[in-house]
C-alpha cells in the first residue's frame, strides 16, 4: 500500500490479541520409532521438515511438542520450528499414577534443562527408559504444576487414558473441579463426545459443576504431516503474547479466546486499521486497532476523548445534540488545533477486501485515498458506511428522538433493494400523476368556463336569426365554418411535426459506448463491436426516414397553402357581397357584423366540447391509475413496516428479558402536523391534538374523509366543525399531496428493571432514569452491524450492575462480528469484556501545552504484564470486576 510514513509506523505497533492456530500434541520422530508407527520418513531431519511444512500449509503458528514421559526427544523439532517462525511450548505428555494423561506445557522461553529437571521431580530419571507412570496422582500433579509455572491440560479426556475414562466416582469429580485444571482436550466437538460425558463437559452436571467452566481444546496425537489437516488436531487460541500467561488467560476465558474446528469462523467486517496524528495534543501518536474490542484507558486529561472525537472528525460525522457539538468543537479547536493532520486507515471486506486512507487536516474537509494513494471523488461515508460514534453522555440524546430510535432498529432490517426501488418509482409516479391531474383539472375548468358562455351566445344568435339574418348572411356564415375546417386541417399535421422534432433530436445515435476505446478492456469486445455496426446502420436509416418525413410534411404544407390561396380568392368574393348586405342592414339599424362574430365565436367554442370529452376521459384514466398507485404506495409502506416489525422481534429475541422493542405504524405524526400548518394554516390546535393522540391512523382514510365533508370529519375525528370545514374545503392539490404523505413508524424501547430471577418489570424510556435509558440503547447499539461502534465513557450513564449483567455479555457475544472502540475508566469493560486491545494513554506538560502519549508497552491484551498492571492502577470497578480480575491475575 502507498501510505504515509506515520501510518506505516502505526501498523508496526502491537494490536492486541488475535487467534493463533495451535497444534498442542505434536509428537517427535523418536515417538514414531519407539511405537513402531508406519511412516514414510527415514530420518528425523526429513520428518521435522515435513511437519514444519505442514504447519505452514495449515496456518499453524504455535505447537507444543509432548512426547510421552519425555522432553529431550523434542529438541531438534523445536529448533527447526523456531527457525521457521513457529512458536514452541516445550513440554511432555505425562501419565499419572492412576493412568490419566496430561499435556504439561511450559513457557516458550523455558529452558529444556529445567523441563528435564521437572520431569526428574516426577520420577522420570532415565529419559530413554522412563517409568510408565509418574510418581504423582492427578491431584498432586495439578498442585505441583502451580509451582512449576506450567499448564496441565487433561488430554483426550473422553478416550482411553483420559481423565474422565480413568477415574470415577468422587475422585473423578474432585479432579475435574480442581482449581488448577483449566483445560482439557477432545478430538472433536462436545456434541461428538459420549452422551454420559456431555453434561460434565457442558458444566451442567451438578456433581461436576465448576465455578468457571473448563476450557475445551481440540488436540490429538500428530505423528505425520497429514494429521495436522484433521479437524480435531488443532484449535485457535487468542493471545496477544504467545506465552504461558497467554494460554492461562485463554483458558480462564474460553468463550472469548478459544475456537474449535467445529466453531463458526469469525465474520469479516469493516474496521479501523490504524489512526495517527501529526500535530496537536497527540502529535506523533498512533494506534494499530484490533478488529474486535479496543479499549482506551488512562487518567483524566490523557486524551481518550480526543481519540474518539478525532475519529468522528476525520470521518466527517456530526455529534448528536447541541452539548455534544460544543464539546466536539472544543476538542477540535483547542486540543487538536488548526493544522493538525489526522489519518485513518480503514479496511473493507465487501464485496472484496480493500483499504482506504482517510485524511483530514484541521479545519479542511476530509480526503479519501485508495491503496495506491490516489485521491478518490468520495466522502468517508461512501467508503465506511453506518459507523456509529457517541461521545460522553451522547447516547442519552438518542432517547430524546423517536426518529433516531427507529433508525437504530433499521440496522436490523434485511433491506430489499427491489422494494426500495419500487418505493422511489411509486413516489415519482404519484408526484407525476398529481401534477398531470392538476393540469388536466385546470384545463378542464378553463374549457368549462368558456363553454358556459355558449348558451348566452346561442340565445343572442337566435334573436338575430328571427330577423332573417341567417338566410341573408348564409354564405358568410358558412364561410366561418369553412375557415374552421381549414384551420383544423393544418392542426392535423402538428403531431407529425412533434414526432419529427423528437426524431431529429435523437439523431445521430450516440455510439460512444461501443467505440474501440470503450471496449478495449472487455474480453467480448469483438462480439460487442457488432452492435456498433447495427446501430450505425439503424441511425443512417432513421436519418433517411427523418428526411423523408420532412419532405412529406413540406409537400402537405405546400398543398394546404395552395388550398388556402384558392379559398382566400373565394373569400374575397363572398366578402364583397357581405359588405353590400351589411350596408343595406345598417339602413335598417341591424348589426350584421355582430351576427357573424357570434357565429365565429360559436364555431370556435363547439370544438371545445370534443376537447372537454377527451379531457374528462384522460382525467378519469389518470385518477384510476393514481388509485392503483396509492394502493401500491400503502402496500410498500406496509411491507417496510413488516420488515421493521420482524427486526423488532429479532432484537427482542437477542435481548430476551432485557430490552423490549415495539414499533407503531405511522406513529410519527409530525409530517402530518407540519403539512396542516403549511398547506392549510389557521387555528387547528384541536385537530392536531386529536390526530396526534390516535393510536391508529390511516392517511388514505383521513384524506377520503376530508373529501366527504365537514360533518364526516367532525364525527370521525372528534374535531370542531369550524376546523373540519377548513379541512373539507381545501383545494384538490392539497388533498392530492396529502394522500402521498409518509408517516414514519415510531419505536418504543422498554427496559426490564427487575432484579435477577425476578418477574420482568418493563419500563419505557420515558419512565427510566438517564442511566437506564443509556443501558437500553447501548444494548441495541451493540447488536448486529458491520460497521465500527465508538463510545466514549459509556459507564458515565450506567451502573455496574447493568454493565456486568447486560452490556458486557452482549459486547462479548458481538465483538467477533463487529469492531468496538471504547474509552473508559471502568474495569468491567476491558476485563470482563476481555478486550483484545487495551491502549494506555498518559499525558505530560502543562495544560494547553501538554502532550498525550501512547507507550507501546501499554498496548496489548490482559495477558501482557505491563498492560495488566496499568489496568490495575488506572481503572475502577465493582466487586465482580475485582473478583474477576483476582482470578485472571492469579491473586
């Protein structure tokens, strides 16, 4: 990747615990010879090379060499593995006095001589011919292991020589519950274990129940390279430091740190990879993020909030609420300061894996670059969608907004792109049909207004006809009709002129998409080039047709002009006679010209009757189409609501007995109330109050009731008649627009505030304290999303009970599917949450002139001694957090 040097340096920093594929029961070559195992290898060197290659091929990074009752036989294989970059836990497979097998593993830094000495303490003094069992029984071995600083794993517990096979009765139960027994191995999953042992392995048998469930590993004898490919031969163990302490932490927290071959592979998700600063309070600092749970810790003023707000700023995201906006602006202006450059490297996995570098220099806008360093015409939201960032106390802002709560729920909706497209299409069709209906209605009203004059004109004409003018001016009267015929003849050519204009605008056809340059990178360019020839021929032919149409229209124009000239000659003769008659009528004080004008007006109005008929037909068709569109519009909204209901049920299932989410269709009446204010206005207070209080509301029913009149409105909605009259007399355009209103659903969130094991006691957000509101919403935020979630000090609004009982378990469940970044003072989050990366921040210098630091030795997981010590020094926690830490730290 072509990225800046600060980001390259950040990528070299520790990024905490990750899964290592481990083979914890590898046998050396001497084991094969001793047990006469069939093998294609004739020398230890050849065998070692094949095992190492198989480890590399299978992605095995950690092995433990555990020969039976021996350790010195592993020396050459261990050296070869270390040279290949594979970490080795030295050890042996020991058999107790009862005959139970244990894998005893020592730290990778442990010397072979010390391991050999410990085997001597077990009674193994002759490594060539060791005794069949050691001098210790199971209980004694587990006690001695504490002194040796080694980890004993009960090997193949469900098979021959396994702890659960060799022992029985109280001895078996006591051994299984021994505090120094942290792990056992199986060749497969618990589901594949013998039925009588499953309750023990699942910690469900009361006689064998442990306060902390035992860690179950996949491990089995590996005596040839092919064994490494067997599903139960290896497992994945999460560590930040591959060490005995790393194993111990993993075995103390297996649900977070152990993955068997049968377990699902963690889901890939969008993630922050690295973050750096050039300038400002965190100048020169960098973070190499883990893709799971990241926790920022440190005293006040060390820069935790600065990290959170830097991520928000570089992504161009806005805070929620005025208070959060002020805090954000203060950090950008006074802590980061003008000129500081923030760089965020992100990774996307869908549709393919790709990296993007997002950079922003205060106070300029963000810039997005691809892996080659090219600037892209994108904003951060185009690359990394739906990132959620919440500063201190900001989660409580969600409680104030039903719309934002609904958007939270929409994260769990399986969106149907086809439905979304249809929604947009129907919305456009409704707007188009409304516009067309109003145009037709306006034109219809105009014609009706003109036709309303016709009876009066005809009555006046009739009086003239009684004077005998119809006969005397018959020829002139007919001339008016003839003139109308000629005008109509010319009008018949108009549609063809419009067609010709459209055709001419479309020609020549644009064939740029089929040019040689456009096709040069396409493998099917030779075939596609044929389409260019087809379009070229078509374009030429259509141009010829356009020319022909123009010629035909020109010929028609000339013909009509000739007819017009001949008719004009006839008209002149008629007009001469007409003028003579008019002069004669004037003597009788009769206005013959007025008669002809009336006749002309009638001839002009008569065609409007036909036009009115067409308009009424078109209007009816559009209104029929619109009724269908409105039905589909409501169907689409109902389908979207059903998706939201399904999402609510899904959330309720995931947060069973903790959070309850309910959605109300068209629950948000604000768009309707704003519509009434903007389009109708006046006093509508009672109407708005009534509509707002309705538990169920239908826009189509309301609009139809408006059309039914004031009495229907007043009765249906219990509103004053005067306000109902205002609604019933609004114009057609307002009612059409009303029909298209989309009232969003509202989301109600309830929290179970009952104590553990008590009957559920549900309270809505409005009834909850600030801390309880934040708890309910944080539980929702933790669920299903592909985008990172960043939260600054969530404990400020929560109490320890809610953190330990609700938030942390959900965080642990979801962190394999989503990246979390939390800044906190509370030990529950990094310790109980088993944070993969803990970053310790410190600060030096005077206020306003100081500098934040992130020492590399304070970056890691709880299995890193400096990190563990920092957690103990800096963070606070409740009783359970401290008790958990006692177990984790070995106090």
